[in-house]
C-alpha cells in the first residue's frame, strides 16, 4: 500500500491490484480491450485512494495539455471579467480548460506568469499586457518556445503579433462627433497612459476630431489620469474646474474616472449635461445606473474573449504561428443622458 503522504501513482494502483501498469492505464482511459470487471476494480481503488492523475505528465506524453493560459492586468470593473467569460466559453466549447493569471499591472508578475504557463505546457497563451510593460523579452520567449501567443485589448509594439482589439480610435472618434453634434466646442479629455495602444488611440481620435471639425487643440484641456479609479477622475475634474474657462464637455478614456468626475460635478453644483456633457469609455454596468446615466463606448468584451480563443485555435492548426493576424472589433457608442447637452439646451429654449 502506498504511504499516505505520497502522491498515488499508476504504479501504486497496479501493485495493489496485481495488474500491469499498462492495464491500469488503459482501464483509466476506458479502453475497449479491458474487461468491465477490471475497470470496476480500478475505479473502486481510485476512489478509495483518491488517486489524482498527473495532468502535466499526461500532457507531455500526448504533446497537448488542452489548457489555455490567460494573463489579464486586473479583474476590476466589468471589461476584463467579460473578456475572461468569453475566453472560458469559447475554450470550453473547443474542449479546452483555462488557467487564469492576474498581473495587477506589474510587469514582474506578468513575466512570472509567462514562465509558469510555459512550464505548465499550456497549448496557447492569451495576454492583455500590464501598463508597466516596456520590453517584451518574455513574450518573445513564448514565441521561440513555439507556443501560440495572442494579445487582446492591449497590444505590444512587436512585429507580427497576433491579437484581438476593439477599434478604440473609431469608438473615441464617434464620441467626439457626438459631442460636437450636441454643440460642444470646448471639449476636455481625461487621458490614460500613452504607452498603451488603447488609451493612445482614444487620445489620438480626440485630437484628430477637434482638428477635423475646425476646433482648436488646447493642451490645458487634456488631463493625464493618475490611474483609472473614480478618485483619479475626481482629481482630474477638479483641475479642469480651476481653469479660467471651464470645458463644456469632458471625454474620459475610462468609465470609472468619468464616474468620479460626475460625483465631483454634482457636489460642486455643476449640472450634467446642461453645463458640462460627460462621456466615458468601456460601458461598465454602473453607467446605466447612475443619474444622469452615463454615455459610454461598449468594448465588446465577451466577443473579444471568444475571438481570442478562435485565433489561438487557428494558430494551433498552422506550422507558422506568427503571421501577425489581427482581429478588429467594431465598438458601439451607447448614448445616454449625460451627453445630451445640445438636446436639453434646445428643449429649455422651446
């Protein structure tokens, strides 16, 4: 009998039953050439000894683990959980399990997770990189290992990377066109880190839309957020309110800072959207519950997760993993009360 503190192996099962290891292994895999009596004996002993198969060893034997690794920056808010939901649903439908890691916006932890996933022999890795990632040697290691690597939402500036993104530029440009159509002319932007493709593209659309519509770009109307929290939004909004001429609209690169800005404006007696229109980005659930309800851009999180899995599966079928395939999803502007500046102003004059 195997010792209680020792991991039970197939060899232990075989010794206990007086069978060959190959017979026990075939019984565990429900092979047709093993009798039902023997299978029943093996199952009974497995339950008695609480035998757990060594999945890693099995993966090495068959060259496939049926596990996909996922690294997300955080699970705050609704966007990344929605992406993970899509990944898990897509992976399950394809017969894969998912191992989820959280970098907490820490590149060192991100590197550690990459090493762990490679050691676990995962069949593919999906990453939304941390906002502290500046070099990509750990991602290159994945590619040199021959493991399919797919990025989602946040993409590194590496050649021939594969990934799934929402068209952040298009979504932000839609926001700007909407605000300009509402009669807003002095539009401020609460900007995220410019090192990240998502928030850089949102800022770029903000800038380009102003110029395309004959509006001046004023650096004083751009406040770089100290994080993506409501507190960061409050601080940024306070800075804008101290300007000699305050903005008539604010476009935030994230929803939670927009929520913080909304709190501060209410406390200061500034009406939204009558005095200042307000728009966020991500379509977090709270945006439909605050008053006024917050206009935002839906990033299609669940669809992004499913698309990332499909891209990994496509790469698993190819001999050349690194062809730079990219899936771009269309964003959706969700217009709510907080941005209807011109509409409410017009109603007041009727």
